[in-house]
């Protein structure tokens, strides 16, 4: 698969699925919005209706920073299926210039954030490996 | 959220995202087709183009049977977003009547399997907990 196509597919994806590992070793997965800046993915705990559940991913990453995010396309024509998975280590950004730049990038990608900027922590996933299928 | 709506959303979903934990503790996530039978989800390693990558989920589950599958709806109107996550323990079905019944159920849900029945193992995820958002 062409490198440029893979890059475009990841950048264009409106939603990804982020897996983390709970402190007891069980896996955890949530859909999330994200943006790519260089080799880092940024995802915010945003102003969508929140509950304490929304923070499980942050508790997991505090105990084990490994994270895996997959973007994919589902189609009833199974010859059109694809996914791209990005694995790496996550950092939590509570404040500072990198968080501010991430919020700017998220807002440029998602107009929904313009009127409701993400108030909470930003997860920065530094991508170490990428796998694509098929 | 109404119990019947949650059940219908899970049953109707054409794709889910399955998270497992690698033997080294890192998380792993792949999109997958699945079917619900009672309180168990079944997913096959099917006849879509395969590679050795397709088996990572099976290696993970052999070492740690905990699994998490999320179904969700993305919409640019963020008031319409939802997800439902199902967590439990997975069993690997290599042969036998439960595997055969799972293949029948998968084929009834996905016409794509009629001409290409899944040749490999079936993952049976016995659901222990369910979380819904919002």
C-alpha cells in the first residue's frame, strides 16, 4: 500500500478506536476523535456529554502508557475493507504549549470544537509502529 | 437508555472493534464482524484476505482471555453519538457444535459468508459487563 494513501487515510478519518490496558490487564476500547500532527496523534476528553466512564482511558494510560488506535473502513463489499493500526506510547497533556497546539489542530479538523473547546486533558500518542491491512 | 434499544443496536451493528491484551501487556485492537447469540458474541477469522497479522488476536486471547468489543455510531452531529461496550472472557472454538452454530448465525447475518464460510477459529466472547454512552 502506498505510503501517501496510508497517511491520507489516517489523517482523513473522523473517528478512531483507541485501545488501552486496564491496571488489571484487561483491555479497554473507546471510539474517539483525533488529529495527526507529525508522528503524534492527539485526542481530547472533550465537551461531548461526559461521565466518569470517559476517564477510564486516562487511568489506564497513567498505569500503562501503551496505546493502540485503529482507523478503518467498513463496506458491505468486503473487497473494500481496510484498516490501519498505530501503536505507541501515550503522554497526558494537562496544560502548556503542546496541549494548546493540539487543541488548535483538533479544532481545525473538527468544527464541532469551535464553540465547545475540549476542557480536559489531551492524550498525545507518539506512534512507534504502524500496521495496515490488507 | 432503553434495554431493548441497546440490544437492537448491538445486534444490528455490522462491525465492532475488538480489543485484547498482548502477552507483554500492550493493547491490540482490530475491527471485526460478529453476531450475538444470547449473551455471547461470536467472531470468525474469516475468508477475507488473511495474513499472519490476523492471528495476533488469537495469540493474545490464548494468553489472556479478557476481551472488550465496542459498537458505536459516528455522526457529524455530535448529539447523535453513542457507543456500547461489551466486556468478558473469550473462548476459542476450533471445531464442534457451538462453532457450527456460530458459523450458521454469522452466515445468517452476513450474506458475504454464504460463498466463503469462515475456515478458521471462532472467538466466543461471553459477555460479563456492558457499558453504554451517553
